[in-house]
């Protein structure tokens, strides 16, 4: 099965802001980037998207408004850290997470393992092998890294070896 992993384009958040599940907008102008992304995708694909607007704007454009949203495709929940500058997060909270982001939960948020588990659940329930249509998933870096770890067997602690740029398109075969 042909699957395309698409990361949303750049957001309005300044560099250095933690914005996991915060529903932030996209940096304009973005239609030219949307068109470049569309050129890399097959026609007649089935589209899934994170319900956050930075993904649904793109999914809507790419699919001519024919897509499904799924909360399991949302970025990591950074809880109490959402919309905070990384530099302002208390060291006593940030340091344990930085040492073990795979297992350590963000205050009022989730761990990378929890993100990974919900992404795998999505894959197992929605990505049925034998599908005739290509699948396009419009989502976030954490979700895409989770999918890549799952299919390659890469340990979660090494997930950041997978570079996932804004507006990137990756084709995988399942």
C-alpha cells in the first residue's frame, strides 16, 4: 500500500515556542507551498488529517475538501507547556523530560510513548493492507516520526534521526 506522509507548512508561532496540540494557524502566504505539495501526490487518494487547523487547511486544499480527521493524528500533547517559550519552562520540569522524552510525561500532557501508541492504533485500524487507493496523511512531525519508527523498527529514543521539514512529503510502502 502506498502511503504519503505530509507535514503541515510553517506555523505563525515564533521559533522557540512549544505548540504541540495548540491550534495555531499557518504562516502566510502558503498557497504556493500547498500547490508544490499537491504536485507530489497521486490523484484519487484517500486523505486523513489531524483535526488541528494547520493540517486541515492543507488537507482541505489537497483533497478538494474530501478528507477525514482523526484525533490520533494530532501532535504530542505538551500540556502545561503549550504556547510557552521553551526557555521559560522550569528547569525542574524540562530536564527530566529531556533526559527521557520517550517515557517521561509532560505535566498535564503526554509522553512520546503515548503519542506513538495512539499513532500505531490509527495505523492498525485505518491503514488496511490491500487498499487500492493511495493514502495521504496530513499531520505533524511527531506523528510522522512515530510512523517511521514503527515501520523501520527504529527505537523511539532515536526518532529525531528522521528529519521532517515543514511541508515535506514522504512516500512509504506498507
